[in-house]
C-alpha cells in the first residue's frame, strides 16, 4: 500500500492524525525521516542548514527554478555529509514530481508567497506533511483549501511561524498558563521591520524583487504571522476562544517613494510610482470571548526592528519593547516596571532549557527548535506543533485586513475555520 493511502486509511479509522496516533518511523519503515525542500533561495537554504544538524534527517530531493540556488543547496548537503539530492526545477510546476515521490515523509515549502497554498495542498494530497513558510495563505479561499485538504487527507499542515518558539515568548506562555497574569484581556503586537531597501527592492539597483508586486497591488497587512505567532498560544486561540471580527485601517503610502527619492533621486521611476500599500496598517480583532488584539504592519518606514508585544491581564502586564513586566502584588514597586529577564530565567520553557536536543540555528536558535519539533511530528506520525487551524487563523489577517480597509474600515467577520471545534479544543502547543 502506498504511504499516502496508508495514512489516509489510518486517519479515517482513528478520527484523523490529530488524534495523536503513532505510526511507522519514517517512510517505508526506514530509520531516517526524509524531507524534500521546495524553494531553496536564502530562506530555504537557511532552514536546510539548520535541519541538517539533526542526524536522522535526510533530504533526498530539492526543487527550485533557479539553477544557482540548486547548486548552492548541493554544497550545503555536501558540507553536512549528505548525499547529493535529486533536483527538480525545469519549470514552476515540476514541484509536483517531487511531492509524488514515495520516499518522502514531508516537504518544506519556502517559495514566493503565492505558491505556498497550492504546494501545501498538493503535498498533503500526496501523503506528505506540509511545512509551509509564512504566510500559509493569501486569501480566505486558500485558507479553506488548506483546512479541507488537511481534514480530508488526515495529513497535518504547519505554517513555520518561528516567533512562536522564541525563548521570551515561551517564558511568557509558561507564566500565563500558571495564572501569573490573571485573566488575559488584551494584546498588542506588530511586525516592525524596515524591509523596503533590501527585501521588497534591490538595495543596490532599486529594482523590484518578487515581493514588490504585493505593495503595488494590495493595501493590507501583508505579514501578520510574526505578530500573531505567540499571541495565539497566549490567548488560547483557537482552543477555548477564537477570532470574531476584524477592523483595519491604513495610512497613506509615503515611505516607499521617500526611500527611492533619498537613495536614487527624485527622477527614479519608482520614486514617483503609485503604491497601493499604506505605510502602517492597524488591525483591531475582537475574539468570541471578549478579548481584543491590536496588530500593526510596519515594514516601510525607517525604524529599528521590534515586535511590540504587550500582553495584559487582570493581574499584570508584559511589554517586549521595554523587556519589562509589572505584576500586581508581586512587583516590588507599585505601578513600576521591573526587568523581565529574571522571570524569563525562572519560567524558562523546556524547549530552551540546557540539554535540549535542538540548539543553534538561525534567528537566535528558534529555527532549529521549530524544525526539530516539526520533524519529530513527521517521524512519529503525530500532529505538528502548530496545526492547520492555527496556521490559517494567523494567515487570514492578510486578506481580511485588506477587505476591511477597502470597505472604509468596516468590521469584517472572521470565518470559523474549526467549525465550532474551538469551543472544546484543548491547548496543545508547547505543552
């Protein structure tokens, strides 16, 4: 029986793989977990470098339409003592041949945004776990495609939201679960990262990179998942609560034109081009259980990087920008901030404790922790750390913020992707 048919049959018999059933160790009963990579540009190769530090991982197949990226990836495999991978990249659809291979347990997708959903859907249909970079979906239809495919096949889909795995965020999560903050009421979060002069446009020539297309066509929160990653677990979403509706507004677009004028001169074509994307997008989300979340997109104006996480409850508040905390009846001074690092040490999550298997890797170590626990789920045929419902809830803000902005900031209902299961689902992330 082909592996994808086995998993689907098992899923149908056990209420889907989310039940925690455990099956064979690796495809075809082998002692290696085999993962294919689709998209091996800068981000894909960064993830590959991290995951290859795990000795029971093999990468038999890679896919990219850029021959230089494929060649660079083969060098990484060689550096880690792995065999040369089979290459796919003759055209944009050759990834389908990779996902149909019978020797793969999972695929990791690190391509341009518009390919994330179709590739993840095809991977699940072929019986492969899907680990997809952020955002997992760009439209509500794509969100439902991911949900329906995962439910119908019994195959997990995990968006690789690494900020859910940060040491500070997980320590805060431990504190919330111990009731230190009381009842959680409100959260503010943001992705504040000036990306105009290197991520959306070439820093030397000013030419459009692939992502510039989205700034020209859309006015929305293009990148909400780094903001919302830790917030979902902090607020037990969608496990006892979930999003109800969202209201968004955007500033005018001035930062992109100003950057081109400053760097390339006022006669540069991009200095006078009209961009749909506003510089700052503010979204307000109300949950079914009466909590509120403010989410900011802030990627086009000059600024240092930060995420501006604040989580507030009936007994205290944590603020990431200040690296500080205040707890009623615990903090030494009335209504005065105190440093957060001692609390991070005290409530350090087991993912970050000394002796944890997955140490090192990019983004301060979070990438390897995320990849390691994703790979363990694949190896043991169990649910991934973040599931498809969490993945689409983070991603749906892309489309819904755009809808609200286009309607003059009218509230927009958030679909219930769990179809009511949020009422009885139990928190599972990082337990």
